[in-house]
C-alpha cells in the first residue's frame, strides 16, 4: 500500500473516531436534558480513573450488583455505591462476556434470569453468597438470551421483553414457563452485531402518571 493510501486510511479512521465521540457527547447531553425534564437527580462521574458501564449494573430492587469487566472497574463501583447510599452494592467478576448483563438480568421481583454457561453460573453463585436475600432464578440455555427487560406496568402487570424464538428457540421455551408474565418477543438480530442487547436500548424510569 502506498504512503498516500496509508494516509487516506488513517484520515478515515480519525474521522470515524471523531464522529463517534461527537455522537456520544450528543447522546449524553440529550439524556441529561431528558432526565432534568423529569426532575430526576443527576450524578456525574468526574473521576478519570473510574469506569462504569450500565451493562455491568444490575439493580434487583433491593441491592446493586456491579460486574467488574473490561468496561467497569472498582473505582466506578465505589462511585455508584456513594451515589446510592441506601442500597448495598456488591462487586462480582465478569469471567467471560462483555459485561454482567450479557448473561443475566432481572425477570421480575426477586427473579434473576441467568445463562447456563459455567462462567454465568459461577457469577450467580458469587452473587448469592454476597446477598442476604434469597433470589429465585430462571436458567436459560443461551447466555445472550438471559438479557431481557422486565416492567411492571399499570393495567398490564408483569411484562417481559425477551429475544425471539427465531434467535434462541430453546430459551424461548423456558420463558414460556412464566405464566403470570405478559411475554413480548423482540428481535435483537441487528443490535447483537455491535454487542448490543435489549437492556442496552432501554432506560426504565419509575414515574407516576400526572393526575
């Protein structure tokens, strides 16, 4: 490859990174604006040594589990604990996968949906040992299928969005055991190409309807 071709390639890479950074900054400011409109408190993490990925934060309704992964470190978990002083915050190692919620999420009150791989099961065991609460578990054959979105909606009750049977047929059969849930299969075929999951595209806010 000629030096001119190398230069063009490098310029394209720099432009791609620049556009990505600009997009992230735009998304951050847009989200801050939306949260302010809802009168929610915003805590900004300013420590440059701290990293915290939302995909590593599992809130059970009682406590937080924070996965220590390539995207989240101990300092990030400490800042989360300082922001939520009323809840216990425990850290767990992410032995494989991108982050904690790659292979687990909440499927309902007190119910953890977990993948069946050895790393996922080992992480769940650590979580159980760290907690004073006894959680129920729903084990699905596919780790990626364990990433789902639970909502308790007015007039709907327990609602669970999960990956489609076309993606994970055996895991979909396990979700069908949740007879008291409204199940909504959602395709994740495109998002998974960039390591995206259902929880990555969701921000759940507990807000009472206006009277």
